[in-house]
């Protein structure tokens, strides 16, 4: 996550201050008012009998491309690996990631116009919006562009909204970088506003919304959840994202049979 495609910490880019600040005294077990229970763990002995290949499309920003972690450490790749281990030997997974550090909803929409994507994906994940907040963009931009991105995601998923997963925005206030931001606003409250809007939109349209923000709000008490840049989620944090996603994705893919 960065401003103008270089949102990273210490030597990676030049940062501009946003007119918002962090909760320096927020409790690490504090979560937003989005209440989403942890899904049950998948049964490792339950092999999915699915005729492949399975096509997955992941759309987003630094949280999807995996800034400051290895390529196989980012959550879409970890999800792919977890699914491969739960499929029968005949099934393959084709993953495409369209994401870049620093992208806002505007950037992602523009990038998609340059892509020649077929509308034949079995699953589409969408995680976007933190750079709208970080760059202090008007919230109305998100209110206009987020639905467009959701509708585009549905098209990519063969027109089936059931096969789209919207993920909540992580909270970078609970990182060393976030703690050092000197500003007057409230990062966590603003991220809650984005997440609440996205969740309300998904609920109103019968779509899947997965809250992973609570995981990132443990970043100060569990430093292993933060990548080496002191800002982005670590491989461990992404694995916890996948713990929530996997049973949901498995259920969706079962409907392919």
C-alpha cells in the first residue's frame, strides 16, 4: 500500500502525510463493529471431487499482490496451494492476480479496461480501498466505484455473484508504520467506514463478505503478523486470511459438480 504506486516503509518510497491518525491506545483485541464469525476449519480428510481446471481471479492492491512477502506467500497463492491439497489429483488451479501496490478503486478500474479477461472464472476475490483512505480521496469516490468493481467481478465470475468474495480492508494502524503517522484523524474509524459500506453493499445484494480486519488488528501484540517493511501483512497473516477463506471457497466450488 503506498501513494503513487510506492506505498512502502523505509527506503521504498516517499510518503505524503494523510490527514488522519492512528489509535495509539487502541487495544489489540479491539475489532470493528463488523461481526463475522470465524468459519469452521476444513476437514483435511474431505477431498473435493471436482473436475478441473479451477480458474481464480484475485483483484486488489498491495494486500493482494503481497507487498514485502514472497510471491507464494501472498494470500491468493496460499489459497491456491490449500485448494490444491484438498482437490482430487485430477484437478488443477489456474490463478490470475491483477493488483498493484498503491492502487485505488480508480486505478483498479482503469487497469481492468486494459485487460483482456474472459468471463469464465470459478472464483473472484476483491480487496480494495485502503489507498482511497490513505490518499484521503473523497469517500463518495469509493461509494461510486466499489459497486462498479463488484459488478465487474460478477461478470468475470460467469455472471454468478455467489462466486465473488469481497474481503475487508486490513487496518494498518496496528503496525509500526501506522503508529508513527502524525495526523489528526482516525485511521481505524475511517477503515471501518469503508468496510461497513462494503459489507452493507454485499449484504443488500446477497454476496459474500469476509472480515480479515480483525486479524490485522493484532499486529502490535503479535509482530509476526507484520511484514519486514513494518506495514504490510506477513506470510503468517496471509495464512490466517486463508484459514477464513478456505472453507467458504470449498463450499462454493462444491457447487461446480
